[in-house]
C-alpha cells in the first residue's frame, strides 16, 4: 500500500502507514518526518465480463466510487489485466464513459492472453486462403514483409487495425484485426505465424 503515496512536503515515496481505521489512514514520511491523513475512496465491486476470443468469463473488479472510467481504459483484476471495450448502464444502455457507481456491467478484453488476428492470403484464380493466428500483443507487423502460415508464404500488403487500413508502415498486433496480401510461392519468409486452434486447445 505504501507505494501508492508520496509525501506532500518533500515528494518522497518512502512513506509508511502508521495508523489505519477503516478507510482513514495516517501516513508518515521517512525522509522528512511529515505526518498527514488521507481517506481512501470507497471501493465498489463492478461485474466485469472478460473476453478471451470466443470465450467470455464473468468476474468482478473493485474500483473507486465516483471515479470516471471510459472505453479503452485498463483495469486490473486479481489475475489479469483487462482493457475495457464496453460500458453498460441500467436499462442495457451502452456508453463510452461513466462514473463508478452508476455502471451495471463492464466488458473487456484480456491483455494477458495472446492476440488472435485474421490472415487473408490471395491465391491465383481469385481464391483466398484464410487463417486465424495467435501472436504476442507487442509484436509488430510491417507492410511489405514476407510471412509464412500453414505452408503458404505471402507478402503483407494491407494491415487492418481497429481504426484504419494501413497501406504503408507498421502496427502492433494489439491493435491489428487482419493482415492481407498475395501468396509468393518459394519466397523466403522473415518469420512463421502460429495458427490459432480455438480457446479449448490453447488452455490445455
């Protein structure tokens, strides 16, 4: 708990709790000796539905009452980091942001689980071969690089992210929805991608 606090006098974070009564804390700075009081915000348990691709899990997260939360924020549960993708109020109303205390349910995506993205490889005669692959969330993909998946070698020509279609440049897997490009037989791939086989097989 101590690492939450910094001394208002000298700015040191070498702080200890010397007295605790419910949410009332008395703190002391070990650098300058300053003593002060804080009242911790009341924590509210909010239902949270965490998605790991095609599977969803019900849990809850404790958040400070009255604090605002918005889509895109990251919250921590007991065993996961979750990015908020949806906020639901009473009456099944979906909003982009709301205050803790008026929220019925939060929806989110696990950030500790690999990212699954679609790959579309364009073949001769107008055919397309599609895969789902799993990659670490911080892995980068660049337009123009040559990759291999499922025995096919292809050149990345377009990257579809959550916000736009990229024809030049790069993006992190965490924000990518799909990679697209033409097959290049016999080309040498920079790296191979691992095919995603579904949640049940990943969890064993």
